[in-house]
C-alpha cells in the first residue's frame, strides 16, 4: 500500500505523496515531491508507470545517478513509495489518554486543613 496525501487544501480524495520522499537503489536516487492537483506525474516513463499503478495522480520527481539501469531505477521508485508509509499524519495518531499527576490525584487531601 502507498500512503497518499494532499497538496494545499484537503478537498476531494488524496492525490499525491504526503511529503517529500527519497528512494535509493544502487547509484540511482529518486525524489518524489508533492504536486498540486491537476499537475499529473512529472517523471520519466519508467517510474511514471509504477506511480500510476500505485494510484498517485500528481507528483514531481527528480532523479540522479545511472538511471539507464532500469532495474535500479524501478527499485529506487519502489523504495521511495515504501517510505511514504513511515510518515504518520495527525489523523492517524492514536488518542492519548493522560493519567492525572500525583498533585492532581491527591489535591483534595492536600487542600484539607490539618487538625492539630
């Protein structure tokens, strides 16, 4: 699965990668950058096919290294998509339940006047 996100407002379905992510395999490095809705996939043909199959509609890419080795180029794109799942957006955070501090827990007892 690929985590998708928004660029700008959260209208409609997620359409791009949530953050800038980088993938590396061999000498090839590819960087996926979120893009505005309607931009399309700005990429070479090889990673474009993989990004289309992953369901990403809008993304900018930047690649370095020997991109003519297609196996490494595809693997680097796959690893970049894999890194999208390392990012948790706030809507995926678990609700935190805080326990009362010792002062809050015993404040009634501490507020009583002691009888001497």
